[in-house]
C-alpha cells in the first residue's frame, strides 16, 4: 500500500496506526498476569477501538459509499463487524480478567478484529487511495482525529452504527462515558 508524502498523513495512515495500536494492546494483554494492569490495558484497548469505529462510521464510511463502486456493500459488511466487536467488547468489560471466560472473549475480539483489519488494509484502503482524491483523504484524517476525541469510550451495542446518530448523539454519549471513566478510574488514553 502506498503512503502519502512525508509529513502529510491521510485518513488511511491514521486508521492503520489505530489498527497497530489496538493490536499491540491486545498482544500485551496476553502477556500480562497482573489483574490491575490487565484490566487497564483491556479498558484502554476497548476505548481506542470504540473511538476508532465511531470515527469510521461518521466520516470514512460515507466517503466509501460515495467513491467506491462496491462501497455500500463494503460498509454494510464493516458495520456488521463493528456490531460484533461491540458485543465482544461489552462482554470483556464485565468479565474477571483472570478467568477463562475472559481469555475466550479476548480471543473472540481478536479474531473479529483481525478479520476486520485484513478486509480494510488489503482491500478497502488500497481502493480508497485509488479512488478518493488525496486532498479528501488528508481532510478526512483531521475529521477522524477530531471525532475520536469526542467519541464514546465504551461499547454501546444497542446504539445505531450510523453517521447521523454519532454526529447528533455521540458527543453527549462520549461526554458521559468520559465522566464515568474519570469517576471510576477506568483507564483510557
């Protein structure tokens, strides 16, 4: 996959970096035995993944629908994967990090995420670089970064996975999530 010129990150660079960060966090969870550190790493991974997904749904998916020949189909597939990821994350939130159920749930999250990342990085991202003007990809990077700052930090499997919901209700949900995080001492970035 080709990248943008030095110093000019586009949305694909941002999303790919997110993939690397969350994948690294999950890999680290597997190696840590201390329950408090494991919980903090898990909560951070969940927070990062939720913000990433919300930003994609707000800005990337509309661009995919607009520019990619099979954009609607790709977005529908990705939204289904996001729903699966949210359910897996919600389950992880409530489990004891030292239990077998936690490891099963973490493995399930990792499987769904691996498939999602593979779809995006192998098929969708190269197609986006070919079909979406570079200026738009660069502009989308800024929108995605801003959206991640306001997005919820916890999974909400019952909420709609669409641009309108995230733009109208998402900032309020994000504010409540960040307040809950602060009050409970939950780890997020």
